[in-house]
């Protein structure tokens, strides 16, 4: 009996837990004071709560300046289990993890991870394909575009469309590892699990009664 109860609990937990990683691109060019109230800033950013900011020594110094001029990638684990990010690169040939001095990063649920990639407009980060390896599986997806960043958020906005401030708020590129069951099961899932458990208990009692 105890073994069956334990089995049901294990099956329930395995159905609940999953990983879900959302990847976004952003560009922080000018602070509100410097731009006179330009485009929305990427938030969270360096120094925000529950946020890990990674990049080169130059990125870290520029991140708090009045003119950071930094493009970056944001990884958010909205699932229930840790995820290992073991590779991250751009099609221009930039190894993003190596730039920050990391070989791999554990993405903890509820934590924001920002990976700076420098001045995207000056380094020509237009039309980039982003490649990331999560839990040993490779994923490739395009840098997001907007009306003010038709060549990609990492490249910054088009001065002819949006003026001199290249700032772009976080814009989602991809939602990865979300093919499993929901981290918060639907009510119907609970009903099914309870019904299965009661069925097991009822079957055991019936066999005991008949014997």
C-alpha cells in the first residue's frame, strides 16, 4: 500500500516539474536623463533584484554609465527546475559565455540572467541568429525585430525611424523547453491524479475483501 502511494506521488511530481526558459533581446543606449525621455529601457538591468549580469570588464563598467550603449540577451527560467546553459553564441561568431568568462551557467527558477554582448550597432550585430544549448540540447532562433529595430534588437534601432537613442526594451526571441506538462497543473490534472489514486486504493480493498 505504502509503495503504491509513493508511486502515485512520484508520478504526480514528475508531471508537475518542468523547465521553461524565455530568451529576450534588449539594448540600453541612453539613460532617461541623457535621452530626455527616450524609448522604454530594458528592465531588469544591471543592479536589479534577482538579476545576474554577465559580460566583459568593459560591459560591467559601461552598464552603470549614463550612456551604456550595450546590447544584451536576457534568460528567464520561469519553470520549476534548474536549467544548464552550456553554450551561447551569435552568428557573427561571438561566444557570449566565453566573453563573460563562463563555461556554463545554471539558470535557477525565478532568476534573471543578462548576458551583455557589447555595442551591437558598432560591432554590426544585424540579423543575428542566436544559438543556445540548454540541458544538452541545442536551439537556434533569430534576434527579434521591431519597427524601431528592423535589423534586430541587438543591432539597435534605425536612426531614421527612432532618432539617435538606440534603446530597445526586452523583446522576446524564443520560449524554450516548454513542451512538457505545465509547472502548475490544470484542475483536470489534479482530478485525474486523485481519481487514479482512489482507483488503486479501491482495487486493493476489493481484492482484500474477496480474499
